[in-house]
């Protein structure tokens, strides 16, 4: 023990050993000592030397310390010393062992820790980093060492668990990917680390947060496992317990871990949304009215909270997930709370800027959220729309640059896929809607567009371009805007004013902004192209700009001028004779050259700032001078560059061919559209028929089910009936022992009654059928009567019909008498059934006593009489059915006779009519002949001829006849 006293305590006499020798002796003692106390003291000594002699302890004692962790699991004290020693060897932060409760005024996050770190010499720090990485590689060469640390985390002892957490964190800092791989494949590895968040000791819980921060960096698999280990619930609970935005460093650590879990991880984002955790974010932004005291930690916390909201609605996420999160944020009131912070006073500038960016992405592309944002008013007198207040900040050159960029981004997001908002902004520029007493968005944009500040010019131009993005209607409406440049001069259009400023040679940033506005304005709008070309100075200015050899800064302006001229060619409708497509291409070929034009046009996409702006929608620039390109404009350039190049190189014949092809394609598209509509209609009809078939199938199934149920019920009733019949038979057999043959009648009485009922029902049906047929015969007889009365004259079958009618009357009386008899029999039968049922019901309770023999005899006689009567009714029914058949035959024969008579009558009437017509014709002919004869007689008389009259001729004829008679008599 004197050796340890020399190392740890006082100074021993004699020459002092060197550090390496001391460490070697301590390592030997750790390896060879059999007493646990000796090994513990040796490890404690190594811990005290591990900072001063880091290299020596690391190279000599690493294996011995790992062996201690494996063999001395029962002693928590030696485990704690060994873990602390390993931590000192691996950790690169020299201040890590100092008091962690002391925070600097401005916390500096260094891999999850937030200390007032004094920066050491660069060379010394580099050497320390190299040592930490070297010892980390040595430790994790065997993955079992990391698994051993995970197992030690299950120890509840503070002196074991806390050093194990710190050591794992240091390993993750030095070799993150390798340690993540070991933990990922270790059974229950992540679950053990998640248990640290539930530790009641805040030191372990807080260091567990730092460990999880390192563990979840850039590893989606571990992020998913941590999220499904209920991490969101635990972290949000800790944030609430620590005071939300007013909390301390622990809240910051929780927010950093949440950002690691959610950023670029769509699965965790969806899980966060589906778990209704977005609703729990709303209380974070409920700041009080007194915003004077904003601590640095509160600013940091709120900044991270806003970043967390932006992660959920980032434009890089899938559109469906972003839209769903935006909807949830509006429904839970989170957007309303952010707008409250936006319009509040006393909010720090960086928080206000981040809030504007957050609101921008919450409303981007969401019509409902954009409409709400348009309705937000600033708490001023009089109230002004929030958009107007923000635009005032954007065009104010005294505002911070980052704030102006945030306002521009907010305005862009407000107009993104929002044609309604675009129309409202453009409407504030139109003459009919301008209000001289209030400041509108259009006035602010025009003021910024023509101000002396180049940044305001650029921002206003980009904002106006977004008001026209993909909106042909607003492009045409903006052509109506007139500006009063000065007193006494006529107003000029906004388009002309933009070209005037462009030709005056202002700053590059201003010209780039105006050229982007003009390109966006006239693209895909032939009317705007015509207005632009109508000014004779525009085309010469553009060709002059493109053809000149200027410096590096001016080459970008030349490229944009080439783009503008190319748009004028591509979207030209040839309405101006002097500026048709062909003439403009000839002008380019003569003044500029096609190759030179294409080269200048291609310089836009080769610019460094173009590539940076094309990466994401948010305008982020290091300085105002580098603010040249807009994200949406880069999309337009990418779309138009190839089309303009082809349009410039094409000849007129190729263009004609393309137009013909376009017309053919349009016709083809129209035909395809018609067929598509026809197919849609047929699909709708097929769908309706399918629905009908499905409904009918379901109805059929229901009917089958009903029939099956009814059949089963009938079968059940039959079974019950058979059971009751058997029971009744057994009871009748028991009664037959005491009552003799008289009781046999009672046993059979039920079956006979059933048969009588069935026969009665049959008779009822027959009676109803006879009545129906009788009604039909009555109607037919009435018809025959009416027809017979018409055909009675000259008809040879009149007597037969009379006889038939008499027979029918007799048959009717007979049927009526039979129906009366049947009704009487029904009454008697019902009375008999009632009596029989009363007798059968009285037979069962009387089985124990004596039954009156006279009653039984009377019932038997009645039953016999009823049976006889039934037989008689059956016979009468048969006879009536036979008579009915004979009557039907007679009626059929009478019907056929009547039909024959009617046919003969019709023929006779036709012949009479024809004979009448012939007689009339003969009479007409005779009358004509008489007239002709009389006229001839008159002419003969006039000529002096003797003409006999008709009377003389008649007398002569009579005399001749008499003479002939006399000769005959002789």
C-alpha cells in the first residue's frame, strides 16, 4: 500500500519513478492482484493519471480496463473507476469533466453539449482528436465491447450507469457509423438507451438525451426504432415539464433530438402527425403580452420549435404529407398562433424572421391556409392586412436583409398555386380598384419596383412575377395598368415603364429583376408579346444588348435579353407584320448570329447563382449583391431554353410542317377526347348496371335466405305437429284402456277434423273460381245480347240464340242455388268443427273421470252425418263441374255461331252496297240516253222527219202484243 500512497497521497522518499513506469506498475497490479481492494485502488490511480498521461494509460491499460468491466461486474465502485478512465481516454473535449451546470451567456452547441468552451490551441486539439479516434478504434475493434457497455446500462447504480452513458456518447462522437451499426444489431440495444429517458435522476436523463442525439444522426433505421419506442410522447412530456419555450438547456436537447428524428424521415413524420402530436405543439407558441424579457435560451428554444414546424411542412417533403400537416396545423389553431407572433410587438428580429419563414411554408400551396392568411390584419389603427405590413418591410431598405428575404418568401408562398390571391394582388393595380386613402399591395410593389434601392427593385419585380406565375388571365389584366410618370405627361403602361427603366442602364440587380419580370409576364401570352413588340424601340435595344461584348457581370444581362427575345419569337402570333417570327429570326441571324445567340442564352444556366437558386424555393443569399435569381424563374428558364433554341434554328418550312402536325395532333386529341368521353359514359352506365346487378344479387340472396328460413320454420312446424300428433296418439291409447272402443273415435277425431278443414278450403276455392267464371259468363252474355239484338233481322239463328239464353238463365239460377247450398254447408261445417273442437278439448281433462256415453254417441252420429253430407257435397261439386264444362262447350258453340253470322251479315251488307252502286250507275246511263234520244228527235223534227213519240210506240207495242196473243190462241 505504500506504493499507492506514493502515487495518490504523499511523496515517498527516494527517487521518483517516471509516469510510464508508474502506469506499468499499476497495470501489473490490476492484472495480478487477487484482492478486489488492490485492483480497485490501482484502477482509481489510473483514473487520476489518465488525463495527464493519456497516451501512456491508453496504450498500456486499455485491455486491463476492459477486462475489469467483464470480470468485476459485482463491484460497482471499480466499474465506475474503469468507465471514467476509459471516458477520459476516448473523450476529446478537455473541459468535459468540469461542472456541467455552468452555462455561458451564449450557449455553443458542440455535438449536443452546450458549454462555455475555451478553444485550445489548434495543434493540441488536433492531437487530442487523433488520440480519441485511435483509442475509439481500439475499443470498438471487438463489437462485444460495445455490447458490454449496453449491458452495463441496465445497472441502476449511479456510479456505473452515468459513466457508461458518457462513454457511449464519446464513442458515438468519434466513430458514429460503426457504433451505430453495433447498437442496431444488438438485441434490445436501442430499447435500453430509450430507458434512460425514464430515469428519475435528471443527470442521467439529460446525458441520455445527448446520447440519443448522437445515436440518431443520419441513420433512418435507428430513427424509426427510436420513434416507435414512444420517443415522441416522452420528449414532449419532458418539454412540457421543463416549461416549454421558457425551459432551459434540457428543452433545447429534446428539440434537437426531435429534429433528428423528423428531418428527412417521411415515416416518422407520418407517425408524428397520425399520433396527434402536432396539436401538442400549439402551446409552445403562446407567448404573453409582455415580450420585453427574451432570454437567450428562450430565443434558442423558440427558434428550434419553429424549425420543428418547418420540418413537417417542408417543400422537400411529399406533397400529400405536406398538405395533410398543413391541414392539421390550421385545424388545431397552430397557424393562428404563429400569425399572432407575426403581428406581435417586441419579438426579437431573428424569431420574427423564422416565424415569417415558418408561416410561409405552412400556407404554401394550401388554399385554406392562404385564404386565412389573407384575412389576417395587423393590430394598427386603422387595421391593415398582414400582407401589406410585410410588403412595407420588404421594400424598406432600412430593414435587415434576412427579414426582407423572409417577407419575399412569405409573399411567394402566399401566391403559390393561388390564382385567387394572384387576382387580388393584380386587382390593386388596376385603375378601377385603386383607393387613394389607403396603401395597397400593388402600390407598394410599384413603389419598390421604381425606387432607388436595387434590392427593393429586385424584390418587387420577383413578387410581381409570382403574381403572374402560370396565370394567363392576370398577365392580360396587368397590361391595363397605367402609370403617371410626371405632371403634364400622359400615363404610360407598366410594361412600357419597365422597358424604359431597363434601357436607362441601371444596376445589374435591378435589370436582372426587371428582365425576369418581363420574361415571366410575356411567356405563354401572345397578347403580351404583341404589346411588347408594338414598341419599336424594344427589339433594337435587345439585339444591341446581346451583340455587344461586355464584362462578366453584363453577360448575365445579355443571356436574359436573349431569353426575352427568344420568348418573343416562340410565342409570337405573327399579328405584327414588321415583327413576325421569320423576320425576328432573320434579324438575329444578321445582327447577332444564331450560334452567338444560343451561346448567350446558355450562359444563364451556367451561372453559379442560378444553380444555388434552383436547389430550394426559399431565397437564401449570403449578401444582397448575390440576390439575382428566383427559384420559380429557374424552372421557367429550364423549360424555355431548349424550345427557344429549336425555334431559332428552325426554318419556315419546318415551322409549317410543325403547325400541320400540331393541327393533326389537335384533331387526333379531339377524337381521343370524344372517345374518352364516350368511354366514360359507357363506364358510368356499366357501373350503374353493375350496381343494379349487385343490388339484385343482394335482393336475390336475401330472398333465398328468407325462403330458407321459411322452409326451416315450416319444417320445424311439421316436426312440432308430428310430435304433438304422437303425444296425442299416446294419450288416446292410455284412454282406450279405460273407455273401450268409444274412445277410439276421439283418437281419430283430430285427423278427421283436419281432413274436413282441408275439404272445406277446397270447396271455398272452387266456389270462388265458380263465382269468377260466372262473372265472366255474365259479361259475355251481355255482349251476346247486344250483338244478337243488332243481328236479329234476317238472321236464321235467332231462335237458337233465344234458346241458348234461356239455358244460360237456367244455368245461372242453378249455380246461384248451388252457391247458397255451399254457404249453408259452410255454416254447418263451421258449427260442426266448433263442436268437434270443443268435444276434443273436453276429452283431455276428462281422461281421469268418466265420460258421458250419450255425448259420445251423439258426436259419433253427427260425425257420420257430416261425413255423408261431405260425400254428397263432393258429388254435387263433381256434377256442377261437369255441368259447367257442358255450359262452356255450349257457350263456345254459340260464340262461334254468332261469329259466323256476323261474317255472313258483313258479306251481305257489302253485296247490297255494291248492287246499289250498280243501280245508280245504270240510272245515270239511262238518263243520259234519254237526253240524247230527245235531242235527236228534236233535230229530226226540225229536218222535217216524222218521229214517233214514246206514247205511240207504246200503243203500237201493245197492239202488236194483242195480235200475237190472238194468233197464239188460234
